[in-house]
C-alpha cells in the first residue's frame, strides 16, 4: 500500500511534468469525429458501418502536436451494389471533413489511401466494402481555445 | 527577477502549410491583392490543383565582403543581389497554366474548346502577379508577389499512371522597392471561406451528401450480389 507521502510525491511529479506547451493540449479524438460523421449510415435497412483508427503516428513539428491517423471504414449492406454506394457516401463524408468546423482540433488533410475494396465477410459472405484514409490533425490553435 | 523574454513556446503559432481553398493564384502584373481576409476575385485566377509537395518559397542572397588588411574577418558585408522565388508543380492543364509554363501568351479556347498557340523561340519574360494563400485552423498566411516572371521550369513528363506536371519556378521582380508582401492574420478576418471541391460538387455540402444516403436507404433491397 502506498504511503500518503508517496502519493503526494507522485502527484507532484505529474503536476510538474508538463514543460512543453505543445504537450499540454487535449489531443483531438479524430476517431470519434469520423464515427460521429458516418455512423448514421448504418442504422437502418440492414446496413452497418464500422470506423476506427488502426494506426497513428506523429509528423514533424512540436512533439505530439501533429498526428497522422489511419482510419478504416467498413460498410456492410445486403447487396454488393448497396454496400458500394453506401461506402462511396462514407468516402465523400470523410474526405469532406476537412471543411467541417471542429471544436477539438484542426484537420489539415484527408487522403484516401486504399479502397473501396470488396471484402465480403468471411464465413457469411455478407457484402462489405473497406476504405482506408489517413487524416492529419492537431489540437485547435485558436487563442480562445487555450 | 526579470520576466522571461517573449515569445515563449507556443504551439498555436506553428503552422501547417495547407492551402486555403485553391491556395495559388495568378493575375496580370501589378494586380493588387485583396484586402486582408477578403476573397480573391477577378482578375485573380486560380492555378488549380498542385502536386502534394505544395509551394516552395526560396531565397538567395549574393554578398561581397570587405575584409581589411588588419583582420581576417570581414568588417562589412555588402548585399549585391537578393533573389526570391516561388516554385510549385501544377496539375491542371489549361490556358492559364500552359501559358505560364511555356512563358507564352495563350489565346482563349475557341468555340470548340481548342487551344492552339506557338511557343516563340525568342521573347517570353511575361510578368505576373502571384499569390499563395494558406490556412491552418485559425492561422492564415498570404504571400503576394506583384511582379514575378518565369525563372525556370522542370521536365514535363508524360508518363503512364501519373498526372502531367507543370513544374514552375517564378522569380520576384522589384516593385517600387518591394519584392513581395506577407500577410499573417487570424481566420476570423476571412470574409469568405473556400473549400477545395471538384467543380461539379462545389455547391454540395456534407449535409447534401448525407441526404444521398436516404435515397440509398429507400431503395428496395436486392437479394443478390
């Protein structure tokens, strides 16, 4: 069991750890933002959609400020044609996010790096299209946001 | 104890070089740029898509050092020439971009959409006004050259599987003692925000795209793949 003095000491370490202002910003949750934008595509008529961030790497700049996130969007539907069309709608929405105001951060670029790829579900054969994007984001840089 | 020197570390002043809409503009020599924050309007023309490398602003300075007999270090450096350039690779081929690359005046396309012109073996040296318009969230940066002409061009490669590049470098010319104008300002001063969209969908917002999904959803479900 930790002693009270040890707990205080650890808290002090945490409190004094931030010396680079670039690190002292909440990281924008791009995975949640993409999901917020596309999730409605899968809520009825037997379709479903999944999006998630499968990789994230920093890009040059102040440490941790700019991040390049790889996002995958899987769209399933009851036919191949319907899955393709819905997947294409998701593509347009994700690529268009660069122009959507976002209080958490700034999206500098969105590139489609793979897809739409036909990848029916293993076993069931349920129609699915997969598209992958890379999205570069950083925290909101408005002075009023600090 | 004295206060620390300003400015301190501030990541919000770090700027990612993303285009503000089209981002690259050209106009006849001497054209004034829009007022700070206002949109580019005619006679400014967009140069269209550029390569992923974006825009490179360069500079070079030629100096002459005066090193006296009594010292091995110069006591003065005289600037004899300052060159500032802007380079980019254009991806759209049209009257404006081809004319810039070949340093030739280009007539407007005829009624059939045909553009035909000869590249003169002499002459050239056409002078333009050029502007770069960048925005990263709340930070905006504009660089405007009121007088610049073609300095050099890169290879125009026509290869399978790649956009034909128009690799262009422009060099700044003196304009009443100025080479270029730099504008840095907050995005709140922008009067019109442009987004890069294909022409056919320029009026289409994300909301419109979402409306498409309702049409998809309303379609009868087919049974086969």
